[in-house]
C-alpha cells in the first residue's frame, strides 16, 4: 500500500512538473514577444519626446523614464531567460548554466563559479531542460534557504556520460528530515528521473550542501 501511495505521489509530481514547464514556455514566449516588444515601442516614443521637447524639465523627465524602461526591459529579459533560457536550445547545457551564473553574479546575491572538463555533447532536449531545472532549483535553494556565499558548479563530459556537481558553503541541513518533509527535494528526484539520471545529495548543518548528478545517454546530438 505504501509503495502504491508513493508511486501515485510521484506520478502527480511528474505531471505537475510537466504542466509547469508548459506554462513557463507560454509565459516566456508572451514576455519576449509581447511585453518586451511593447516596452521597446514605449522607449522609442519616449526617446522621440526627449528629442522634440525644448522644456528642460520635460526633457529630464523623458531621460529618467528611458532609464527606468531600460531597467524594466532588462528585468523582463532576465525573467524570460529564467523561465526558458534560449541559450539552452542554441548552445547547450553548460552555456545555459554559465548564463544563469552570470545573471546571479550581477545581482550580488552570492558568487557562482562554473567549470567544465571534456567536450560538451548535446542530448535529448527534454533531458537537458530537466538537468538545467535541477541546477536552477539547487541555486535558488542556496540563495533562499542556505544563506550561502559561494556556489561551485562542475560539469564533466566523458564520452556518453555527464557528471555534474553543485556545491554551496551554506548552512546545510539534516538530509533525512528534509526528505520526509521537503517537497523541493522530491521535485529534484522527480526531475532526475525525467532526465534518466541519478542524483545524490550530501548535506550537514554548518557544512553546506553538495548535489551530484550522473547522466548516461545514448541519444547524443
């Protein structure tokens, strides 16, 4: 009975994750194609006002508004890329993770270092997205819950295998307790299964957290 309940729970989590991904794709597309385009048009119109007006106060207000719009456009791009990073499809997993690290480093939340060994190979896009989401969630956990100051992300490509590790120097936690109560960790496990991979978590209070992901694939692109 317990196995049946756990199997049903895992199926619900997987279906929820798939629904979330579809919604993220829709929102990312709307942000990029509609909101981003409209903001760019507004910025152009404000620029025209800035050039045509002769009143100094109005010109200063237009200049200030353009600056605010630049910030908003940047945030929209950041959110859109976070929802569905175009670099993942175009350039591959390592470059998408590197882009994620660059965005976090710009915010001064903490410092992320990324490392790669071996030649990156491409694999099934659904797998790549699942692995990226795992890294993204581990980074978010380190920022929101672990009070970490530094994260290291290492990717090692060897033939048809990828070993990926994410380590932080945060406050850590008791793994057994979190596995019983933490939905986030169960989501990591479900995403790992969707990526046909295995994930190992190591953590202890005061000693940070380390996640290791192993991916074996025969579907190289």
